[in-house]
C-alpha cells in the first residue's frame, strides 16, 4: 500500500505553520481538524495550515508537501491508532472506540490519494464553500533537467597550463 509521508524541501514550514510535522512522518489531509471553524477567525499561521497543510499523524503538526511512500499493514494500523489518540486528546473525541472509525476512514482516504509512483510529491489546497470544506490535490511532477537550456558552459582559462 502507498501512503503520504511528510517531506520538507526547505525550512519554510517551520516559519509558516503553528506546529510543524517532522520529515518522514506519515500524513493525512487533516481537513477534519477544521470542522466547524471559520477560517476568517484563524490567526495567520493556522489559516495557512487550513489552506495548504497536511497533518502529520505523530505530531499533529503540519507540512506543505508530502511524498508518496510505501507503507506496510503494521505501520498503517499504527497510523490509525495515532490518529484516533489525537482525535481524543487534541480534537475532543469522547474515547478511542468512538475515534477509531473516523481515524480509519481518514487513513483510507489518504491512501487513495497515493495512486502514483513512490516519491511523487503531492500538495493540497483547502477552502470553505457553502457545502463545507473542499480539498483539491495537486501532483507535482519535477521538470527534467535535460528539458532546459544550458545557461553556461565551462571553458578552460587561457592561462590554464594543465589543458
């Protein structure tokens, strides 16, 4: 099975989100953490998490990009348990038994987004409409270096006696 895993290409996530996930941490879209909130009332960092953040399943921190990675059944089961525990301790679910079905549904949904090659990057955009929270996902395909024009050539210096 494939699953989203947090990736950090630079330090920007540590500056733009209220709490940052760790690189390598399994992730889910996490839109359910914003159920019932008005994005206009959120502080800037939390609003950015609402708009673009993936939820790390260990830290309940945010990242802006995930990569598609292989996950085994045991790790997937741990993701569900960590999500359920976070739903109880952070989001106020009454107990683990009540939180597990929602945690499992969120994890299964995250897995369906990963029908791409390993290491494919995924980004999301989240917004609020009259129907509720809407999430759009984007696959980021790196451009191939050979498709670009060369911007310089290395030429020997006229004074170079080794050539």
